[in-house]
């Protein structure tokens, strides 16, 4: 693995679910190590089913520059779940979905069934396609912090070697942290 791997980190823009606006932005930030190189954005449907296609579109647009794909969880724009296996299959780029806390899968299932009574099984498939949820610790400015992640196309041991190369003081990789900050500027009301 290179000393300064090139990663493409994604997060969604802040949005209000009780708004009459039904779209938000998917923000992508390319970093070489922890240095920002490029920013991309694409609109996605809130609670829709288009995040995988939009991720693939942005990744393929930058395919020759990127080694790893990072996302802030497996969901964007509410319950617009990505299919990690599909993204890996179509881009051939290892993908890691990072979250700060362990997921309460029973609560997630309950919320999805309530919100999507006729199509919840499709949403569940996206969650299960993410595979195992791993746990590790990251050195941060405040000491060691736990993070949780899914990974496809990369083993968990290699993923854990990648994290120190792409994080500064936060437990979130820098590309995801920056995408999150930029996403706040695109907040819809």
C-alpha cells in the first residue's frame, strides 16, 4: 500500500426529511493521503434508490485517479441505501463504509419496515450486501476512538492498515470528514 493512498470519500448533504424538497447532494472528496485533491457532487433522491448508481457514476468519472472508495455508512439521504457489492463489481475499487457507532440493526429494520412497507426487502438486501461489521480503534487528537466499518474488495486487516494513512485527528477518514463539512453548506430547508 502506498504511503499516500488516493481515496474517494463520500457523505450526503444535510437535509430536512419533513421538507417538500425530495433531493439532496451526494458529496465526494478525493484525497491523496489526507490532502484534498478534488470535490464532486451529484443529486440523489431522499429515501430513494439511486445512491449506488450515482456513486458508480462519480467513481467511474475519476476511476484512474482513485485506489479506494470510502463512505460514511451505507445510507445516504435518509434511507437511500447503497449496494456495496454492486459498486465494487462495477468499479473494481475496494470500498469501505465507516460509521462512528455500532449499528442497532433491529432498530434499523423496524424503521425501514415502517417507512417502506412494500419495498423493505430491497432495502434489507443492501444492508446485508455490506457484509460483516468490523470494529477497530483509531488514534485521534483525544486518544483512541472506536470506529465500525464494512468492507468489500479489501480484507479487514488491510483496511485497518489504511486508516492511519488517511486520518488526521478524527476517527473518520479525512475524505469523509471533509465531504461531511462540505455537505453542511448544501443544506436544504
